[in-house]
C-alpha cells in the first residue's frame, strides 16, 4: 500500500470527491482530508492510500490537474521526521 499526499485542494473538496477523482486510476483504499484541530476547517491537503501500481498511475496523471480551479500537488507521501514545527519537537535536550 502506498500513501499519496494531495496538496492545494480547494477548501470545498470532500472525501467523496477526492475518492472519485483517484478511483479513475485504480482502487482507493482510504481517503483522509486534514482539518484544523481547533477550528475543524479544512487545511487544503490530505492523503489517499492505493496499491503501489495504482498510486504511481494516479500520481502521474493527477499531479498538476485542476480541481475547483486549483492545480493539485500529488506525490508519494514522505514519512514525518520526529520533530519540527512549533510543537515542541526537535533535538532532545541534554541535561
């Protein structure tokens, strides 16, 4: 299974709409659109899981394709590193 990052989504995009778009290129195992944990509003990106072959085909065909007037950014998701952002991650402290 391959996890695909889908960025620059219109804020109006729904799980069903993204699933339908990606299912044109293979079997979609899951769709997860990310929302802000405080407001519940969409953040404009999400993840789709597909088999490796289907994911490669979807990435090739959908990267740059417009959805809701916005060009999608579609690529294989990268594993998050341990820290980063302003959430207290980063290098461990030495006492």
